[in-house]
């Protein structure tokens, strides 16, 4: 099964790099790209990707606002959102998860975690809920991913 991904980031080089890494995977297809939050919401609603990879800081709407509109409380058909950022700030992690994101990645997490994020969010089992919020941390203790099906305890990203 192919995971269809929308990539939203205001930096062209980052957006292109993320797309290249994801498109190189046999089970992932980037179906759209957006350079701002407003375009991300419009494209996501039009294309209905399996997962949206959304930068937290973008013009128009930021990643939290995009997440709220696509996956927040009251959204009839919430989408799977993975929020990405350069900034290792707890308030971004908590804000993204409260808004409805299923995942959170730092941009320097590396290609392995980048491709794991959309895969994990897409495979979410039906018994899992948005209230399961466990984060993975890299070898330096930075937040790198979120597995909504985990037990709620922080886990190390191996």
C-alpha cells in the first residue's frame, strides 16, 4: 500500500529535499506540495492525502492552524498530520499534538525518521486515539517523532 503525502513548507529547498527523500521510498508518494499554510489546507482538502507533513512556521496559516483545520476537534474527517520544525521547543510539540497532529519531527532528525513518521501515522490502528501522546527522542534527547499508538511513555528512537 502506498502512503500518499502532502508536503507543506515555506522554504523551497527544504520542501524539495523532503519531497525527494519521501519520493525515493517505494511505499511513499508525494502527491502535492504547498509553500504556505493556506495553500496546504486547500490542497489537502482537494487531494485528501493519507498524511500531511506540515512545517510549524509558515506564512498565511502556521502549522498549528493548518493542523487544527485539517485534524482538530470537530473536523468531520480528520487527516493524519505530522508537524515538522527546526525548533526543538516543547511548546511546539504540545501545541501540535493538542491541535490534532499524530506526529512531530525535527527537520534534522534524518531521513530514516522522516520516512518513518508518515508511515507510522498512516498505519495507525483503529483502537488508537488522539489522546495517546508519546514522543520519541534521539540520542541527544531531542523530540523526533510521535507514535499515537504508544502507551504514553517516552521512548528512545533507535
